[in-house]
C-alpha cells in the first residue's frame, strides 16, 4: 500500500514522493516542526517515520492494538518533540 505526499518547500518548489510501506490504508499523517520528517499512521497498526528528502522510511513502530486515527506532536520542556 502506498500514498502520495505532496508539499511545498520553503523555497516554493513543488515536491511529490510516493511513500510505500503501509499494508493497509493510511489514516493520518503529520509533519515534524522541521518540515523534513513526516509521520504516517494507518489501519495496519503501524506508525512510520519518513524522510522528506528522499522518501525513505528509516523507522516503523509496530505493536499498536488498534488502527491509528490521529497523531499529535508536542514539545517537552527541553524542546524535544514527543509523539
């Protein structure tokens, strides 16, 4: 299963990557504040972390007990991004 991610960079260049890896529907996604990383969650019980630069997925988190329907990013008191 794949999905297309289209975005506009800070240089106003249109980019598009086909991100392949989920085995079911993608139901939610969020950009990191840096704009260089995107998270996707799906009905396949997986959270994937993607590189915007090359479309790679270096991290897949498995083990959720239900499909992911939303993602939230917050900063802790040290400025670290929490998922």
